[in-house]
C-alpha cells in the first residue's frame, strides 16, 4: 500500500513538473534605452530584476531596446511584443498590468557649490535657469511653474542638458537622478580624454529629490505571465535578492546621488 502511495505521489510530482515546463515561455519585451536602468544589450537596474523574476518563474525574457518614448507606442501598436517595460502609474496599455515593483526618482541635479545643493522643493527653482527632458513640464507636473523660471529648455540629448550645467549656463537639470548620474560619468570620462575641453571633470554636482518617486509597472498581454511576475518579484523582494540586484547600480554613483535615490 505504501509503495502504491509513493508511486502515485511521484507520478503527480512528475506531472506537475511537466506542466510547469510546458507553460514556460520566452517573453519578448520592449523597453526604453535609459542606462543604467536598461542599456542597449537589455541589461541594467530594472532589466536585471525583470529577468531574475521571470526566470524564477521558469520563463525566459528577450528585450528589444528602443529610444525612450517609442517603447510605449511600439507596444501599443505591435502585438508581437509580449510585454512592456515600464509604465508609469497613470498610464494604461493593452494587456494586464503588474503591481508596482521598482521606483524611479526624478529630481534636480545642481552644482555642488551653486547655492542649490540643499534644494528640497521645485518652488526653489523660481528665477533659475532650468533644463529638462522632452515633455518634462507635463510629466513632472510643473507647467504652471515654468513661467516663473528665468529660463526653461527641454532637450532630448542628455549631454546637451548637462554641458550648460557644468559651464554655469544652467542652474538645474530636471530628470531621473540615476540616468543623469550615468551621463555625468560618461561626460567626465570624455573630459578626461580631452573630448570635452569646456568641462572640468572635477566639478562637483549633486542630485536632490524634489519630486515624488515614480512607481514602475510592467504590462503583459498574458494575464498568467503578469501574475507569475508579481509572485516571483515578490519572492525576490522578500529574500532580499531584488535589492542585491538593483543596489549596485545606485551605489556606483553615490558621490552624486547621496541618499536621495532609492535602492529599489
């Protein structure tokens, strides 16, 4: 009798394993090129967490990385993509949303000795020269405040945002702190190599979080994949693995970010 029970349990176990393997999928996701969250090769702070969570559930992920902004349009227009990374809290796309699982942090990057190094509110930028990314006035909710800046420009090229800051032709750059810190590092490396003669690579700049953090979600066309992701990313968080994956991407820029950027 015991032997029959053991054999029955073994058969049930093998059946479950077989089903899990049959349901495992390659998930094709579209993502924006915003290093160090997503780089061209599909790696980075958010990319690595997404990959780890899906792999924990038995799936594999393949990223197509496109310029920022195009990822939203392409996912909505092209059903060949199984998932979208990432969506803001107020955005809706076809398919099924996951729960928020990581955060971005927009804020102001300023010169370390420019008088704004302790800025705590966007209102403190009144009368200042401000640069930001395209559509930042709407995304950051500062449309009513823009007329009170001394000047305001929105530029797609990250270097074109930062060069005026280093040259004291701008007082603040509004953007995600980690993305900005990454481009500052690249700009400093270019300056040390003699490619940016107007940039002093030793100039100190700091990031200040003056906006609420932005919870990030994914969208999947398959509800089962979305549920799998929520479950497995939750397990990563509980075990501490999520922070172990994401935190090193922040730690390498602590001289700029300080304690102003979330580990997760």
